[in-house]
């Protein structure tokens, strides 16, 4: 096994567990609402607290890496996940649950930053390796709601799936602890660290950053709210809704493997735009009907075209981010901010006007993604002409 493979395998495994953990939040939300006796707005606040932690990780990681090194930083960050989820299973006061979700989010964000930096730096910014990384995330995302549904149907308490993820997260921590890291980051560009902030002068960074802001807000709501949405509207049972989210992530796996295969042959900007157009079409189909078969097709199609947006967008600015932990952290921070704001907005609107109205607000995200993806194509053509 090559040194490169030994370096990347722990990243892929930890992202698989991370995907399961992220989807676990949405899968257990109905049970937390019931057992903690909370409303939609409070539950939406928990999703936002998780996203806040993810956001904070982008600011916490760079200075910690510079002071303590990346191995100790990622080991400590990843350790927050099993600890926080164990506390959540105890159903402590809501304030404590909020704090635990923030800590879990910091762990999730730390893993995301670390994995994206390591894979991007070891793949020359090519989309294939990043898509494989995010495919492993999709595998975990598929497993979590499926296991939750299976455990519940078997009469096993929902906490069992949480304990399963705790075990996987602990193994991830150990995998990181034994990684052989032969270089430090951020990359030493110059004494003043100016190379770490070169990304700030690139318009492409902001176009992709705000596209990911809207995308992650949309994705977090699909992951965190759609089981509750389908259940509250009476369109389908809780079990069917949970399994449908698993189907979505099967399609995400297929989509990311497909994207990894074609990404070297198709222009990244055009690929992102095609995916955004398709996502818009399936989202409109999803919210425009109550037909179970049509909904199933729409949510599967949404997952398929969701698949390549995040990793391909990161690869799209890979040349700008290469060697810069600060740049990667800031890009993921902008994306995470969308994940903080959107679920809370959906929860607030759902309390006032119903869950259907809450989900409808996501149309803003879909339209914004379309505009930014087209802008990205125009800019990429201009760069080619000027280059």
C-alpha cells in the first residue's frame, strides 16, 4: 500500500462516519421533538446549532493547527463527536443539547476541513479524488437513516443507532491518531503568510462560496427537515420518509461516482451548472405534488444531481485554495453559514404558517444557485479567453 493511499484511507473512512453522523441528526430529530417535548422552532435551532459548530470550526482550526500541529488538532476535534452524541442520548435540558450540537458541529467541521485539505493537496485539485471523498460521505449518509428505520422496526430504541455512530466516530479518532503525516500545513508560502490569503483576491472564490452557502442550506434542510415535512403533511409514514432519505443518498453515491468518472472530461463550471438546473427541476417537482410515486422519483433525482455540486465546486477553485488551510476554511465557513441560517428560517416559518410554507422558502436557494452557476460558467469562459 502506497504512502498516498495510507494517507487518504483514514480520510475516506472518517468521511463515511461523518456522513452517517450528519444524517443521524435529521433521523433522530422526530424522536428528540417527542421525548424532549419541543416545537419545530426549537428543533430547527438544534439543526442551526449543529451548523454553527461547523461554521466555528473554520475559525478554530487554522490557529490550532499553527500552534499544536494538525494531528493533535484533528484528533481533538474528531473526539468531540462521540462525546457530544452520548450526552444527547441522555436527553439533558435543551440548553445542554444545543451545546452538544455545537460541539458535534465543530467536530464535523474539523473533519471536513482536514479531509478536503489533505485530499485536495494530494490530488492536484482534480475532481475525481474529491468526488470519491464525498462519495464516502454519501455512503455513510445512506446508512444512517436506513439503520435508524431498521432498528426502530425491530423494536430497538433509536439510541442504538447513535451508539453505533459513536463507535464509528471513535474508530475515526484512532485512525487519525495513527496517520503518518509527513508535512505540516498551512503550506509555508512566505514569512508573512501572504500566500494564505491569496484566495481573497479571486472573484471565483466568492462565486463558489456563495453558491455553496445556498447549496448547504438546501442540503441541510433536506437532511434535517424532510423526514419531519413528509410526516407532518401525512403524505407518507415516518418509516417510508426515513427510507426515502436513504434512497436519496444511494442516488448521491451513484451521482458522485459518476461525477468522479466524467469530471476529467467535462468542464467543471458547466458540470456545476447542469447539476444546479437539474436540482431546480426536481425540487419544483417535489414541492408541487402529493403523489407518493412522483415524490419518490423527485427526491431520488434531487439526490442524484445534488451529488457533484459540493466537491466539484471545491475543485473548481482548487487552484486558488491549494496549500491554504485558511482559504479552505473560509470557503467552508461561508458554506456553513448557509447551513446555520436556513434550517432556523424554515423552523420559524413552519411554526407560524406550517411546514409546507417553511419548505417553500427553499425556492430562494434553488434560484440563487442557478444564477451563481451561470455566473461561474461566464467567468470560466472569460478566464480561458484571457489566459
